C-alpha cells in the first residue's frame, strides 16, 4: 500500500512552533516512507478565521523546506460533499436533527452527555437544528503508533455533533470525509486530537471507509503547562531562521540531531532528518514543555 500523509492546519491563527512540530513530523514520516504529503487547510469556521492567515500558510511551509505534493486543498470547497455524506448518514438512521441549546443540555444532562431528547422527540421541520451522530454502546479500540493502545466507549460521551446549529459542518465529519477522499493512509498529528480519534473511527465504520494508521505526537506546552495555540498567545513562526527552528523541532521529537546540523543548510538538515527519521523514537507522552525539546 502506498503511503499518503497530510498536514491540515486551521486558519484560526498564524502557524506557531506547535504547528511546525505537526507539519515536520507528518512531512518526515511521509518522505521517509517514500510517500506523498498533502496540504489541506481546514477553513470550515469563517467566524473564527483570522483574515489573511490561510494565504500565508503555503509560503511559511516553503520557507521551512516543507513542500507538499499535489494541489493545496481547502475544506471550504467541499461543502456539497459533506452535505451528501450527512444526508446518507441520516437516511441510514445513523444521525438525527437536534434543536437543543447548550443551556438546555447543561440543565438536563449529567456531565453534558446528551440524553437523546431529540431522537425521541423529533423537532419540527422548520426548527434550527444541529445533526448528531448516534454513539452506540460499543468499544472502539485502536493502537496509536506513539501513544499505544486506546479503547473508548462512545456511549459515555454521548451522541456527537456533525453539523452545527449555526449552519457549519463540524470538524469530525469533514476530516473523515477528506481523509477518505484524499486516500490518506497515515495521520501524524498532535496528541490534543487523540481523544477525537474514536469518533472519527466510528464515522469511518458507519460509512465503510478504511481507517488510517494514527500517530499522535506530544504537544508543546508553555511554562504554565498550556498547549501552544492562538488562545495561549503562541508567537507566530519566524521564517528568517528555519534551520534553528527545524533543529529545535527535531530535538523535541526525540530524533537526536547532531549539533553540527545547526550550521548546515536547511535542505541538508532535512535530508538528514528524512534519512534518520524514527517515529517510534518519540516518547509516548501527551505533551511536554517547550524547554525540554
């Protein structure tokens, strides 16, 4: 089976060091396996997008020598496809409309686990509704290449949203459809998405899609233990020093780059990284401080 990986950032803020870790790890794993590496921008949430950010993503990746295969893809161009899949799930009775507000769920449901009120009391056709996926009472198990074996009973977290009441498709549905359409065989991403994997596998099973291999790298955290993100004011990547940042990223990913690479060119550093890449060498911790890189 040929290897196809991907990097799929959201344009809710500029790329930062945590983004570089995910991009580099997925890029190196694809190249080390003589595979393809795709770039997909997950622009499904216009109210949260920062203007101009997604236009900058390609040139930033190129500054770090991370060149993708095939055409850049945008989720915003696939809304009809997501709708078709959503219709299919409803026709097969795997999904149903839900008009409940967050406040109603908080008042009625223990631990915010949805009680299927709208499954048993269907809302009127003209109501503003989300679409929920039924989370059946069965165990979903998978072995993450880095984080090891995991098992989840989705019933414990309840039926989840695939289409939001504000008219936007949810991440869970879009990422599953995209990975299938693009033939993704391996997903290398941050461990902050580890708990979402079971829901994605559930959707894959409902739709008859193959399940990719998953590898969740540790996320970088700041001095207060918070994941680097737009919300925690992670600084944007400085493209003027790609070698320094790539070297730091390799250290963080436990690849043990020799100190001499700090004086190499960007492309020489990446050639070494591809030749010596070892995904299984990454420690199976969900996160670690940036200072430990």
